[in-house]
C-alpha cells in the first residue's frame, strides 16, 4: 500500500476551514468508516476509546464521547442534514464543552484509482468561531484522527 498524502488545510473564506486528505482505500470503505459505529470507534477522536451513537441518514443524529488517557471525556454531537452514500455527508457539529457553537460540515468523497480523497469543509457562523476552532488544535486533532483512520483502513483492504 502506498503512502497517503498529508492532510491539507485551507481557509477558503473568513467562516470556513477545509481539510483534504487522501486515503489508500476505496471510496465505499472510507464512506463506511465515517458512518458506521464499528469503524468510527477505531479512528475518530485520534484513536482514543470512543462511545458512538449514530443514525447516519438525513434527520438522524450522532453523538461521540472521546475518552482520553488522562481520564477526561469530551462529547461531540450533531445532526445529519444530507447523506448520499458514498459521495457526500452534510452534518452539524457541536463540541459539548462549548454548547451553542454549531458548525456545518460538508464531507465529499472522491475516488481516484482506488484511493479516496476526503474533502471536509466546516462553516462557522463567525470568523471568531472559525479562528477559535483553529486555535483549539482542531487541525492537529484531525490529522491524528485521519492517521488513525489510515491505520484502520490498512487492516481492511
């Protein structure tokens, strides 16, 4: 299996962050890894133990609780607005530690020669919310989670 490309971070507007990452796996599998609890438990939250409740359909909800090695727990939740397997997911995202700050995420899955490019764009209500998310270490956490996803996918292909 060839080495995937690194995650690319872009700021297309004052309210958006886009993360792009290529995975050495087919699109159907990468999509399933984003929508099925048995996969999410193995990579989301940087690979830390994770409680997952998910109903991946338009109008469905999700809630993840990441358990860190130091005993802390962090909750995240949202609602699916659109799910088009295996092409696209639109969902809300809210960190329970900062209630009321709800972002909208759009994930697009594109397959190229047996590899899958995931492009995720998160839209915030304000530039301050976007910048606060950047300052929180979100991109480092996403890079760690996507590295865990690549390791998980390697066990499946």
